[in-house]
């Protein structure tokens, strides 16, 4: 066959007036009538299927009776206006070819609705369902929107390393990277590090921030966007061991600039998905979370609440709620507290800022009260923390003192400190959890279902 392939998406749009076209895809359903059969064919280019009518007289029509859900086909035919409801065009097959059969008895994706739990066990096939196909197209659109946003706002995209020697967050949740044999790995710690590939301990990064900072302190505005790794032993619906983070970093910026950027970026991403991805977004609004369109419209329209940590604590203490975890000055907010603030008290996104310095990372800029740091978390109803960031401590003496105080290895940060020694400037940045934004725009409640092949505590299949 010499005719080139047309996507289902293009065919449903009329294929630019072409009449004879060739479509390839997977059969979603087959329905037989007297003298012909209907196939619903999907090729992943869009949510909708193309209806294919196979007349008994078409070449290869005898193969139709063997076609089950999941089989792949190539169909040559005539694109005609559809007399049926629900689609403008349909394909009248003149020649049908089976590319790959699928035994209907064995194919795990049946026509009925499957549970998310079951679909996770067949992550290699679930992209062929409507829901996961739509999620993956939205994920792609969202990633492209991230790049467009930063390009339009003068940020340079930088590529921060994945293998690192330092723990940015100081939380000790890093995966070790090693090239040692089992026998070598049994050496005492110092000898083992010396023997290893880099001559020192190496890890997968928990954040690109520390290396993004020197780049921002040269280029002005940068962002990194890539995979991040955390060995958090928490089996929650919002934590993955491997996830993607968007990390902008701005020189000559303070905490307020940081909050403005986070709010503007989040609103832009939500706008893009709801406006430009109507068909896929519609699936989530219809089947996953009917309240989604209204909630996201409000998300974009209303300003986020900006709330100092101390006020958040006062609100929580005054709340007539039985929290499982204690609330009080100096204590970190737990997700139940974050939920109360966003879902019950304010009923919209809340940026909590000026956290106690004792519970935050070493690089955060100390406030004049000596008690708090210029940190911020963006909390969103239903999800919790979506963004975490801060102004960075740009004053060499304070930064050094903090590193000492926390007993971090000062020598290891020599290069980071030099950015403060030579031409230091106020700067700020944050990390946005890409999967958490996907949860926000789809209403999907579990992070495992917004990634193609999730890596979580005790799960490394596929
Ligand atoms: O708040 P975090 O830990 O901030 C940092 O790592 C900073 N160094 C970022 C920066 O300032 N450049 O993480 C940032 C965001 C969180 O708000 C959350 O959305 C997401 O990353 N995140 C996770 N997402 C999925 N699974 C996990 N285990 C996550 N841990 C953090
Ligand atoms: Mg955080």
C-alpha cells in the first residue's frame, strides 16, 4: 500500500479533504451486523475512536470475525461523512489487514471499567485505556506548557546533574549510586567510598537546586526540569521514589517575587490544560471528578491566600478540630493541618511562608527575627504541598554559620559558598512537583496513576 498513514485525530478532523486514507490502530470494540461489521479503532492520537465500517465485500473482510479488543489493524478505505451520531466522519474499509492479533480470552483489558489498582498491575497495557491515554497526553501537554511558560518569561533552561555528592535537603533520603562489586561494597565505609567510581560517595539527586543557583547567579533566571529521586519510606498517595520537579531560580529576587512566580506558573499550567486539552480534560471532568472544571476555574480566578506560618498556627490552634498531630509554634505542619487550611478554613490555595528556621533546610534565608526563614510552601486543596521554595541565604557569614550549626560538611560546600563570596546577590527559587500538578488538573487521587511506570516504596515492576 502506498498511501501514507493518517492518524485517527486527523481523520476525525476530515483528513484535510482526503477521501482515500489509511489508518492504523488498535481495535477497541467490534460489533457485527448483517452484511458488515463496525470497528472502533484508536491509535492514541486522541481520545476518540474512529468508526470503521467493514462491508462483507471489502478485501480482508473475512478476517473481521477473528478481531477482538486489543488487536492491531491497518485499514485502507474511504473517509465519508458519518450518518451515525457522535462523529462527523467514518471510514468505509476497502481493505483490512491484521497487524497483530490479540486473543480476546487472554487480553486483560476488557470493555468494562477496571479498577486503578488492577490497572497498575498492567502498566504496560493501561496506556491503551481511555483514562491513561488521556492522562499521558495531558502529561505531555503540561510538560510542554512548562517550557513555554519559562521561555515566554525569559528563563534559560538548564540541565542540572542527576548524580550528586551532596544532600540538598539534608533529609537523608538519597539513593546511593555505586559501581562497586558486592565484595568491594563490603569494605569499611571510607575505603568503600575511596574505591568507588568517583572516589567518594555518590547519590541520585533529591533536587537540582544547589547547582541551579550558580547558574542563576550567572544567567539571571533559569529553571531545571527533570527527574528527582527520594528514598522516602512512606507509602502515601502523593510520594514517589522517582518524580519530576520543575525548579526555577531567580537572581535579584526575594520571597515575594518567588510567590508571584509560583502562583503565576501554576495558574498558567492549569489554564493551558483546561483550555487547550479540552477533549482529554473533559474525560476527567466527566468520569473522575465532576467538580473539577469549577474548582480549576476558581483556582485561576482567585488570588492565593498568603499566610505567615505564625498565623497558620494561630488558626489551627483556634480550630475546633481533633488533630492527630500536635500544632504549635516551631512544629512542622502535617498534611492534616495543611488540609484543614486549604479545604476547610480558606477553601482555596494557600501559600504559607516564614517557617521556623529549625524545621527548614540550611540554604533558606534567615529573617530579621532570627527565628524564621524566608521559606514558602504552596498548599492546594485535595493534594497538599505542590510547591516548596525559599529565598536563599546570600550572606556568606550567615550561610557558613548555619552549615556549621547543622554540622554539615563545610568543605563539601566550598563551591556553593564561593557564589556568596564573589558577587553575591539576593536570589530565590522553588521546586514544583510535576506529578502533583497533574493530580491537580486531572483529579486523579494517587500519584501512581499520573506516571506511566511509577516507582514507589517496594514497587519496581516494569
Ligand atoms: O519541598 P521540596 O523538598 O523542595 C526542594 O527540594 C527544594 N530544593 C526545591 C527548590 O527550592 N528548588 O520539594 C519540592 C516539591 C514539593 O513541593 C512536592 O510538590 C514535590 O517536590 N515532591 C514530591 N513529589 C512526588 N514525590 C515525592 N516523594 C516528592 N517530594 C517532593
Ligand atoms: Mg517541601
